[in-house]
């Protein structure tokens, strides 16, 4: 309905509010708001349910009434965030600062080229050719100009261009020569000498089998075109000619007498040619100069028949052998562009039918080719003359560099500047001499006093046919029953809202926590407000339907990362509770009387300060009315009485029975959940109320009354991977567990852990939902559906029986009430092809090693592996924070096979200084015995990856 509101409708609603205001009514309830909306001409067709949805979105506090300014604020912010989403989708940026390699003092770099062999080639004015890797490591260099005798003027280069098809390098010199060198060895091949004037800039293009065109502009404003056939044979013959200065030489006049050589020279400009380029897609030669009336010229290669006759007559008059005389191209064969102050650089794109010019007036002009009267767009922003530009058609961008070393990225369609890299930020200093954009490297090379690479910021894209919901790993998601919407939050601080009925995206807003990742989320009791926690240590409360931040909850000063949060009500009060690296429980009162935008937590419980966790708190769980459980990195679980703030009981996660004496076991508690149907039932007082994740894929059950005690445990993950998330059905009969490699296991725990148990519960079902760590697991809609999110950037919806409904963000929409629209019996493509998803087969029914499990996660774990190997008798094996931060304790780092755990809540990655804290890697090994059984994913049922056979 928000999309249907026009300016006229807004005026009508404002008049209606004014009428109510005259009667002393400034806030409208739902019935009054409904009647106002119904009277708007453009909104008469809307349904009552749509109006009710809009009313609830605006009334996020649940007051039951909305004011005019609340209505306007909601519409404004929603449209603003939608515009920001569009802008963010087009966003491009350079990685700053640039990669800078200093150059030895000498002549400036004239040109940069990137041949197909993947080597960056540069040429200095004194003839030094250098070869670089794409990341600017010098491979080789050589001066191609031999030393001259004393008294002779040293030779200097003007430009160069590679001939990759013939493994040659063409260099223009100030001695009116075009020289050919071997590209691999830089040995001289031959040279064309006695040109009419100095070749200032060169271009080359292969036009067919053993045919090419060489174009150069000169100091007389002429464009010279050399058409060559039988190129290999011609270069071989020229190489045998007599040498001048140790280079086989032939004059241009003798060269053009060969039938395989055609030379054309057009007088086009009244000033030096600043750039010349042949575009085979047109085909035409484009040249530019600083002369306004002939600033840019697009012309054909060959002259008309009439011009050929005139040129032949001039040749006969001037004498035999002189066939290189200049001619004036007829206006019918060319298009002239008049540009104030001339053109220094240009580029053309056939796919977009776009010509872009830049010059001394600091402007970029966009033209339609052959329409020189008026540019289609002017891009303003540079503070100095434009020296270089390039059209990146595949990205829809224009890259430009001005003489003050400022680089800009422009959006072609919107004609707006997306990013500016100032020299102070890029650290590119000195006088600009050459530039090149490489679509292969996705970067801009700039030569000044140094050689620099400005790389484009890129996000890792999913491989193959993988469908994703976010561009970054999804760290949490949830379901709002009030709006029947799914909300997901990513590592890139982007919040997306999805329609659960169809899987379509409803809304999106970014920079929720600035550049920090969103690690956890919770809804208030009404489901209208969203609470998010991030690595910046802040909690934020949102009206998630329009991206309005209504409150910020944080401690004073620098805050530690938040790992989990919860929203709970106690008596008539509501609270937001957060835990994380601060190792304290922060409690914030959520009250309408609390009007401050920035809110501080209540004083910490004394028991928390004195006897609380000694390590990072990773997860939290609440049991109505007054129990709260927290789990920490060191495996400790504490159950709190929320009313008194006192510890009710505490436990230590037991080591796995498959413990190996040489490996560290990861006992961190990643997930907690209460069996709420058993809580405070007298006859079940000794049974297990609390379930926690343990080491090696185990799930532990605890009794919490009378001091609490350990009841039992079983191994939930068949591959012995750590359990990341757990969920229970409403009646606590079915326990869903999600492990580190994306498997979901379902167990019947209705009668389990009522007392000590020897056998594990019945396994009802299992399937693989993701190829990476599962970060959220939610059951909703009266136990009908299951919601999952993962580090593989996807959010997926399943039936409670494991039938795949779809991935949020996929092209095809689904109807949640129509099973025929679901993806089932299909499964996500990447799961189908992942090695761990291989079905059961006699040949495959063998013991698999832990390395097999690890190798299947290579797409997730991109950083270098860190393996943990330890002797329990070694006193250095106990690592403290300083050891980890300094990274100096090498006794525990041995090249043994192993894998780090993936989860945002483990800060020790940051301490080790790995590539990025948000790559979410943990130092502790996921410990498994040498072998483990491969799960049976047989094709006996309709769904090849959903098995209801518990015994199998």
C-alpha cells in the first residue's frame, strides 16, 4: 500500500488529520485511520488487511494510535532506504590505500599495458621496459636503447604497444622511428625509419589471420595508418636487412612499396595528436587533439574512390617512391567533435553505443558516436584536467584519473560519481604520467613517481548455480509472526525483510551497525520491533519495516562484541538482555517512559560481577518466568534467577568420551535451549530442563533445580561436528540440531532425559540444509515450517519434515500453502554436488577420515589453516589471552590435519591477526576420532536428501 500513496493522497490524508485536529483529536486509532485511507481516490481499492498492516508498521510501539508526523516519517524513511538500497546495489569503491611500488629515479613511465599473458608491461622515456606481476612485483627489466657514443643525442621513446599475436613489442621513438622488439627477450627485430615526423602515440589491432593495423598520431596533427598483410613473413624479411645502430632497418618509403603494406596518412588536427585508437567494432580510427574545432575525429580507414585518384595524382607529381604524402580526408568520411579546450583522452564502447571524452576543462562528456552536436551527459567532479578514462561496460562504470592523481568511478546510467580516491587516501604522489584499467585484475594502474594499483572492492560471489539471499554470510535470522515476515542480518551489516508467503524480498536497509557485522537479533513481544547486536558492541532497536533506528543500547566507552541477545518480559516490565565478549550480562529496561535515544544498561548483578563467567559469553536462553541460562567459551553454563540476580546453579560442559590425549577439545557452549513444558512441573523436577551443545557434536541435558546436575548426553552430529544451533517444537517433543557442516538432525526427546539414560533418543530425520555453518534455526507457524540461515550467504525455508521449499531471494516465488510450488523433491544445487552429501553406496560405504570432512569446507574457509596439536603434560599448552594476541606460543602450532570452527562469536581469530575478524574462524580444533561413519543419504524415499528412516 505504501507504493500506491501519491502526493495527492498525502494531501488528502493531511486534510483529514487537520479536520480531526479541529475537534481536538491529534492521534487516530485504527478505525479512524482506515476511514481516512478509504476516502483517498488512489487508495479506494486497497484491502482492509493492507491498511491494517500499514497501521501496525507505523505503530511499532503498539500504542494503537498514530499521529500525522509518524505517518509522514514512516513513508519518508521507507522511500529513503529504498533509494539507498538501489544506490548500494550500484556501489563501487577502490581498496585504499593503493598498492604502491616506488620507482628508481629516472625518466617517467610513458605507458602501461596488460598483455594476455598476464604480465604488466611499462615503458619509460629512456627506453627501459619493465615486466611486473599483476600485484606489482618486478619480474624483469631491460633498456632496449643501446648506449650511444659521446656527442650523439640519446634516443628517447614516445609510446609503445604490444603485438601479442606475434610476440612483438612496438616502440615509437623521438628519432622518427617505429621499432619492433621480441616481447619475451626484448631483442631488436627491425625498425621503420625516416617517418615524416615523430610518432607521439601508437595503437595496434589484429584484423585477421596474419593481418594487422598499426596506427600512430604525430606532431603535425596527422593520423598515420599502416595496414600489413603476411605480417610474420614481412617481419622475418625485415629482420635480415642491414642494421642501423644494431637494429635491422628499412625506411617507410621502401616499406610501403611492398604490395603487403598499405600506408595512409590523414591530416585531421591543427595541433599535436593527444591520443589515437582503432576500434575494430565500428570499424574506425578515433583521434583527439587540444585544438577545439578538431578536438575529436572519428573516421574511416580507407579513402573514397575519388580520394584514391587524387592521392595517386599527388604521388606522380611528387615523384616515384614518395607514397607517404599527407592527404585531407573528405568530411563525408569523418565526424568532427568540437570540445572547449580540446580532448586529452577518450574511450568508446560499442555495446553501449557510448563515446566519452575528457580534457583540460576537467569535465567528462558522454556522446553518441556520429552525433557531435551536443553531449548526452556531462560528468563534473574533477578539480584538475582529465588525463585518462576507461569504460568498463560489463560493470556499467567509467573510470577516470585527473592530473592531480585523483581517481573516480562513475555510474554510466545514472551519470553520478560512485567513488573518489583522493591522493592523500590512495597515497599516490608525484606527477601523473600513465594509467591503465584492467578488467582482468579489476584494478586501475597509475604511474607517477611510483607505480600503484587501485583495486576494486569485490565481494566473493557464489560459485556455479548457487542461489544466495545476501552478498555476505548470514549470521542470524528470525520470524515476525505479526507481519508474517522473515528478517535476516548479514556480516555486511545489511538487514533484509522477506515475505514468508512467497520468498520475495519486501525491504532492505544497510549500514545498520556501520561497517560492523550483525551477530544476533531478537523481536520484541509484539513482533513489531527488531533488536540487533553487532561486533561494534551496540544493541539497536529498529522499526524494521522502514529502517528507522528508534533506540541505541550500549555501555559507555568502547564496547566489546555482542554475541547473543534476548527480549523478555518479567511481570509488567520488558527487558533487552545481551551477552558477549564483555563477559557480563547487560540488562536494558524497555519502557515507554525511557525517552532517551542512547540508553545505558542497568547496574550489573553483584553475583555476575563477583562469580560470573570468566570467559566470553556466547549464548543465552530464557525460560518463563524467571530463569536465564548463559553459556561461555570455556564450556561453563550458569543458570540465573532474573528476579534476584543470583546464580541458581552452574555446570561445566563434560569432555567427550571419544577424547584424544593429543588434541584440544572445543567445549565452548554455542547454543542453549530450555524444555519449557517440563519447567516447574513438580513431578518432573528431577528431569532435564536445559539442553546445551557440547564438544564433538554432543548435546548435553541438565537438571536445574536443587543445585542442578548433569543428566545425560548423546552425540547428535553423525560426523561429530560441533552443534551450532538447536530448536524445539512447541510441545518439546522434537529436538532439531544443526551442525558445523550444515546437517540438521531431528530427535524425539519427548520422554528422553527424564532420568539417567544409556541410549540416545530416537533419530526421526536428518538432511543437509547448507554446505556451510548453520547460524540460525527457527521453528514457526505452529510447528509447520523450519527457517535456517548459514555462512553460505543463504536463508532457506523447509517444511518441518525437511522438504525444501526454497531459498529467499530465488527467482521463482513460492506459495507456502501450495506444496506443488515448493522446490521439493529437489535440493539446493551446491548441496547435491558437495562431497559430504554423497549418497550411500557399497563403494562409498567405508570409513572416512576427518580430512574428508574438512576438505568439503574449502569454499567457507578461505584463510590459511591453523592446526592445534598439544601435549597435556606441556605447561605451555595452557594459552592465555596474551599468548594468543602475540601469537608467540609456537609449541601448539604443528602441521597436523585439523579445522577451525566457524562462528562470529569467537574473538580469538581477531587476536591472531588473521585476514579479517568477520571471516568467522575459531582457533579450536573440531576434534573427531580418526574415522567416522558417512551418513546414509540413500535414495529410497522421494526426497533424496530427506530420510525418515531413523534406523538408517
